[in-house]
């Protein structure tokens, strides 16, 4: 069966419904096009070769042989530049393009294995998400991400464990699950003996020990251990784009995770419950503070300079910066510097005429939330309104 999505430029992208989509299948090298087109009709080729582990089917025996290496962990082809191993010659070839630097992002310097993956990567800078879910309208940068997301709505879980019959929506999840039965953790840290199922995760973990932060922001002097953290930093600190809006109050956000947290204020649901008492909380951070204060569970982190206590280490880090006058966040519009990203965000409206906060009583607009709160106290008295808190 073939799934087709219509893109914004009226091209049709195809994914194999009985296996991973094309973006998922980069390491198993499945066929790029498994259909013949006759008079505009799609004819599905027979797939007589199937994997006895995850039941994925293939049109050719050679493709099945390559796929089976994913389960056995066999990687015959080694990179001469970085000693990484791959299950197929074609996957190794794609990887070698990274060392050649032929497909290099001009924004962050990341090297991609081919031009199509470079084009997809560039969407992380532009914010372009051309693929939209028809159920919830969530948008994605690739068709593969959309296909995987759509299984949330359909409940489809085509990948089944032959040992315990547990089912998964993604082949990668099944592959990682199989290690529960095999005990395989092939990538081990030589410093702390922690083991990982993927080499990429181990490489990221090693930076905890080395302190290496190779991804440097071009707009300030902050550096990051992972490129994804750098992209999040640029969106949160240096960009004014707010593509995510709350469907209840219209408030705009720079990243989706912030919107997810915000939406909870519009609900009475309390996601985190205290195991000692009947208290419930909307956020995990609130539960952690409650456990410390009310039940003496957990550990406070203390400032060595003033002995002030904090429930989270990140709050202590920010606090220490104020003692040391460290200000890593630089305004892109003026020379001012700030200790935290929040301080910089609060400063940004100085350089903009955009007013995103409005009074619900008189519709007067303000740049800052604190200003509309201050105004609302006076406005509510004038209108004789009580019991409303912004």
C-alpha cells in the first residue's frame, strides 16, 4: 500500500506503508521508488522477502540482507576518516560526503551527506514547515515526520516484537526495544561505563566529560554541546519570530515546548501528584519545590557565596552569574548585555513597536506583561470588576 502526501508545491511524496518512510530508512537503503507508473496509476510491486524479526517486507533479497544487519548490529563498511561503521556501502558513501564538506550549511557550518538533506536542514534556520497534519494542523519539516506523527491519530503500530508481542509505531523504537531481550548496549563510555544503544548518543554524552561545546552562536559568545541546543538558543534569544500561538488566549511563543507548558494554565488538570499528600501540580518543578518544602524530600542546592538555597541547579547557575557579573546574552540591537535569556527577552520590546499584551477590560495594548498587569489593577477598580487575576 502506498501513502501519498500533497506538498505546498503540488508535488506528491510517496512512502511505503508497510515499512519505514524514506527519511527513516536512510540506514537500510530501501528502494527510492517501489512503484511503477502506468497511465498515471500507481502499481505496487510484490515484496516476497520479509524480515523474521520485525516482519518488514522488501522487493529484493539484497535489501532484506542489508536490513537484517540492523537487528544483528553487523556493520561491514568502515569510514577511513572517523572510523564509523555502516551496514551498507551506499550509506557509507552518503556519510563520506560529510567529510568532503560539499553540502555545508552556511548558517551553522553543519555538513550534510547530500543536497536534499541540506535543504531539509536549512528549514531549521528558516522555520519552514511545509507538511501539515490534516487532523490537528501541526506542521513538520519533512514528510517522514508527518507520516510518523499521523500514527498518533490513527493508532497504527505496524512494528511488532516477535518475543513479547509488544507493538511500536516506528521501526527504530522496535530496534531499541529488542535490546531489552538481547541485553545489547554496544556503545559504552570509557569514563563512567554508561552504555548507549547508538553511537550518536554516546558522542553527545562524551561532551559531559570533555566539556566540549563545538557549536558557537554567531550572535553572542555562548557555545553549546549539541547543534539542536544552538538552534533553540537562537530562536529563544535572538529571534523575534513567534510561530506558535495559544488557541485559548492567542499568546505567541517561539518554541512549541513553551506553548505546551503554557496551555496547562487554561486547564484545571494537575498532571503531577504528591505521593505523600493530596496536593497536585500542573508542572513538575512545582511538585519538586513542594516535596522539598513540605516533606523534606530531595536536596536543596546552595550558593557558596550567600548561602541562598534553590530547588533547581539551573536557578543556582543563574544566581551565581549575578554574583560574578557574567552576562552572556547580548542584545542584537544595542550593546546591552544580560545574565539570563529572560532578562534579554524583557529588554527586547525597547527596540520594537509591537504590543502583544492587551487589557481584557479596555483593550489597551502594552509591550510587556508586567505593564498590562499594573494597568489592570487600576482598570478593574474603575470598571468595578473583582475576582479576576491576570
